[in-house]
C-alpha cells in the first residue's frame, strides 16, 4: 500500500511552521497532528490512501493528554485512568524535576512505566 502524499508542499510547510510555533518551537507528534489540521483547514489535500498503520491516527484514537496541569506527564487516556493519585503525583514530580534540569525527555519511575506500557501501543 502506498502512502498518502501532500499535494501542496508550500501549504504544508506553512502549516508545519505555524503548528511548531504554537507548540513552543519543538517538533512533536502533537505539533504534527496540529499541522495536519492547519494544512487541511487551509485547503491542502492528499493524493493516495493513508496507510492503515498510520501512527498519528492511532495516537489520536488513544486520546493522549496530560495527567494533571501543564507540564505534567502526557499519556493515553487508558494509562491515565489506570494510575492512582499517588502514582500521578510521583510521575509528574519526576517529569517536572527533569524539565527543570533541562531534559526534554523524562523517563517514568520504573513501576509506573511498567504499569502504563501496555497502553502505549503506537
């Protein structure tokens, strides 16, 4: 199966730049999800069919979101729902600590990572 290709590279570049700017200038799955929305809203289209294994589509269906306030852990809804309040506090504290230390990526505490791994199927 072929991959869907964007028919208007200029609109895609503009949509990508707008999305990255809105998301703090960083490339991320969420920024690309937003870029696709901006691209479609500006009249951009695709040729060919989207792969059934499209990771962005799967990610969107998993309903990813924060476990608390801005800056907290970002997980699929099922994973967020499986955590106790104490586990959310622990993983969010680790995330904030690593962010303050300048790290872009923060691993979860081991037991929490093991518990939530089954919900991240992308």
